[in-house]
C-alpha cells in the first residue's frame, strides 16, 4: 500500500511539472548561421529545433541562385543531439544558398521555414530567391472529417456501453418483455467504425505529413510510428481495441434481469470502465494538453472533457435506440425508468463539460480577446454556441418532457414523441460540436506572447515597415524591410532624444510568433551610424503575425525601456 501510494505521488508530481516552453517545433539555430557568410564550403547544413523532429518526415532543400539542388542525401538525426538534423551537401561553390525546411511537431502540426547563407569571401549581394510557401496547416477538410469520425465513434461507443451496463440496465428488470439487445448492437457498430476510422485517419495524416500518396501503404506503414503523433494514435487504437473487447465481455456476462451483480459482472464492468478511461487519456497525451503547462492539469481537464462528452452523446444516442427498440405498449414505462437515470448523468456531464472546457480555454488562451482575434478562439466560440443550443434542448427535456412521461394516457405518449425529437436534435448538435472540436484540435493554440500585445505601440504590415514610437523622452523610428517571411530582413532602429542621435545604447530585438507557440528569438542590433542600430536576420520564419519587442538600454544611468510592435509578415 505504501509503495503504491509513493508511486502514485511520483506520477502526480511528474504530471504537474511544467511542459516544454514550445508547443511546436521552432528552428533555434543553424550551421551555417542564417544570413551569415562562411569562407569555406560547408559539407553539411545543421538545423537545431526546439524539440526532436523525425528525419523521415522532415524535408530540407538547399538550392543555389539558379534553383539547382545542392543536397547530397536526406536529412538524418545528429548522433550527438536528438534535436538537430544534418543534411549532407555536394561541393558548393561561392555564392548564396536558400535552405527551405519542413518538419512535423510532436503534436502532429506541420511547420515550415527558410533562411539563406553565403559561401565567400566573394559571394556578392543576396539574390531574390523563389521561396515555396511557408504557410501550412493540419486543418484540411479531409483530415478534419476523418478525425471527427474517429472521435465521434469512440465517444459514442463509450457512452452507449455506459448506458447499456449502468443507466438502462434496470429497464429489463422492471418492465417485462424488454431487452437491451439493440443498444448492445449499436455499441458494436460504433466500435467497429472507430476501430476502422482511427487507422484510416492515421494513414491519411501520415500521407499528408510525409507528402506521399495515401495508397502507398508500403511506404506509409514504416512511418506511422516514426512520430510521437503516430505513436499516440497507434496507442489510441490499441486502448480502444482493448476497451471493445472488455465491453463485449461485460455485455456477455451481464444479467440485467438480476438486481445484484455477480463478482464476474462487477469485474467485467470495472475492466471496461478502466479501458474506457485509458482510451480517453491517450488523445490528450499525444496532443495539445501534453504540451501545455501545467501538464497534469491540462491532461486532467482534457480527460474530463472527453469523458463527460462521451457519456452525454453516447447516452443520447442510446436513448434513441432504446425508444425505437421498446415495444409500443411498454415504451413509455421503459422510458420512465431510463430517462430520469440518464437525466442525472447528463446533468453532471454537462456541468463537468462546461467547467473543464472553461478552465482548459483559460490555459490555452493568453488573453480574453484571443477568443475573437484568433482562429483557435473563434472555433471555441462556435463550439460553445452549439453546446448552449444543445443544453437548451436538454433543459426542455429535463423540466417538461421528463415530468410529462409520468402522466397518464396521451400526455405520456406525446411526451415520448417529443423526447425522441429533442434527443435527436441534441445528438445532431453535440455531433456538430465534436466536429468543431476536431477543427480545434487541428489548430495550434495561440502564442502566450499575445498577452503582451495590448501594450503594442503600433500594428504594422504587410509590406515594408516604417513606424515611429515615443517612450521615456526618446523617439524611435523602426524599420523592417522587406518584411517578408523566410528571407533575411533588415531591422533598423533610429534612436534620438531632443532631435539628437543617441549613441552607445544597447538595443536588443526579441521576435515572437503570435499565431502559435514557437518560442522567442533574440538579436542584438549593432550601431552602424550615430544613433542608428541595425541587424539582418531571417527571424520571421513563417507567414503570420509576429511580436517585435525592441529593448533599449541607453548608455549611462538612464532607465531601460522597450517598445513593442505587432507585425504581419507575408510570404
């Protein structure tokens, strides 16, 4: 007992440890240095990311000014650093080279970027490279639909089994001539759909991420366990398969005509419940919650959200099946037994669903305005709107339809018909909310850096940036050219006070992606003329919105200050 308690405590502490600061793979440093010049031709390009990316999903292209490919082989992992990819090069000559990269983050989101370097000493001016798109998303209609079918079938089967084994079980004992066979069949149908849909979605996603045809099964199968995302969905398939087997055993040994369960029935029920709990834990462990701090709280909230949603929608679907399967003469009597029991479960599920979703949104959204300013927040609003409508229908059932079922004659029969219509509407709306959740889980949560953009001095871009800010008696003229993603950009600060240039200041620029969590880059600007501080870097590695914070420390005892602008960079 003590050893088990100690293990549980250690697991809890491990889960509560903060997650990594990065939710998506960010390129931290390169060799050769981005926008830099090397005198001797490099034999390879090294790219170090914020997390380990799988080389078999990574694409790294190195081309010269004429567009000729200079790589001598595919990317491979560095033997000394799991976060670094190495790309061998041919013998390159003097000139400029474009490195274009694409990688898959741990949670399955694709990210892209590009940078340039020169081989000198007479490389000449940087040419205008033709750069592929640096914008990509996992929220494609095909992947969202496949993900929705997989999760909907899993949640339905778990909720249907809960209704069959726990909620509707007394109907058989209290209403003669009834059975739960059709509810059991519905469980097996949704379980088979889920068992097929999970690997189909995994193959579709792997094909998209590996840029291969979904029909190239021989090439895809070795890749499905090559990423944490793929391993997560294989674990989901395994856990769900165990749940289906456990559920089948529990249905087989269950005798609903007996009031007291046997030891075998209790053990089978407990096994099915444990397998369901494990199944619902896997999606969070391989998705956004596992990358959110505090990790333990995020995983718990995700599990509660999925569990309560499964009981709600699966129970609703089970009531429809039960309504259809009950003999007309005993339909109202059977519903009088099942509906109040399900109403209590549904009420608790809605409360848990609402509470866990609210706290999870608080963890994922850095600001309240992120709800309407980001795609992630807008998806949450749509999901909330659908659930509000579903709760309104559930309230009608709870307050009007359920009491009417206990009335006599035509009133009870009419209440049963109304129950069928309202429950059918609830199922459709909750299924639509799960579809929005599939979109939500395919979008990257907004960056925590959004919390600071309310203090932004200006919102600029797209196109070359010229902005002026006043702070602590200083005037800053800020320039970013050409303000395009994946190319070297010139960052310039002209610092003056009382019309005179301010010399000898320490000027640092911090660059943070606002559309997704990618970490922060820092560059120190060099004074190239009196009061003029510049630096060139491919810091804007992706299309989207960026927070550019210019930290200024004047020489002497003057108080340091910073100026923040929100920039929109295009490709």
